[in-house]
């Protein structure tokens, strides 16, 4: 996976190397949520959140950020195979910037190409039924995105193209 990281909004501050990070697989209907250890070496799937309203979404995400004392945010960036960003990438950036702003934590954007496909393949290999796969897919994709970020030697690499 290529890394795609960007600093924006509140995220312009130094990105933390210690403390839990929140990983998100952005979707217009659902958001997959993962959390890292405080040492930032392991990510775990946490939640599939079905979006409701701006107020409810903010309340839900703020509760998780506060409860887990998250120090940073990693949002999957859905880029095209060419590396170009389309409409969904713009939406993911707006979403990440919005969370960064209200939560007061820095954000990084990470190339999520193959994360959903990898999650789907993993779940299929586990012989999990189609309905149960759907229930796990988004949070597992968020875990894959966050783990990829955690394992990267260069977390600050800029996107190849805008």
C-alpha cells in the first residue's frame, strides 16, 4: 500500500508518536472505526458506526476520542488506482478536517487502496457468512488502514497527486 498522508486544519501541528490513534474508514453511510495501542504498534477494530446526523456523528466520535484519550486521527483516503483523488477523497478530507477541528487533534490521511478488498478476502477465508462479513467489513478496513500507517517508516509522506 502506498502511503498518503496530509496535514490540514488542526492537523498542522506535530503528529503524536505516543498515545492512542483513532483510525477511520470513511463512508457516506457507515464509518469503520479502529483504535491503536498507546504505543502505536497495534491497531484493533472497534466499531462500525452508521451515520445519522452531524450532531449525532460528532457526539459519537467525540465520546470515543475522549474515552480512549486519542491523540491523533488517521483517515483512510480513497484514491483512484492512478493515485489521483476523486470526489470520495475530497469528502473523506472534509470529514477528517471536521473531526480534527471539533476534537482538537491532528489528522493524517492514508491511502486506503485495497483495504476493503483485503478485509473482504480475510473474512471470506474465515468462512464467515455474507451477512456477518458485512457487519465486520468497515471496522476491519479501518484496522488495516491504521495498521498500515503504524507500520510505515514515513508517516509524513505527502500524497503523490491531488
